[in-house]
């Protein structure tokens, strides 16, 4: 298997970069809201494996 560094085939347009950044932002905002719900209840956050 060959890999290429900075290959033109792997070009990402500015619009695609914006979409990716927005997806990450929305994920972080949703996690922040989820954390706020747990914090308001005085509960510990679920953590990586969903354990308390």
C-alpha cells in the first residue's frame, strides 16, 4: 500500500473544511449541554465508558 503526502487527490475545499469544523463545534456544544445537565443534578459526568 502506497501513501501520498499532500496529494492533489486529497484536496479539501475551504467549504468542506468549514463543514468539518462546524460538525466538531456542534459535537462539543452538545457535550457541553449534556455535561451541564449532569452537573445541575449533582451527578458525576458519565465518562468515556458511560460508567458512574
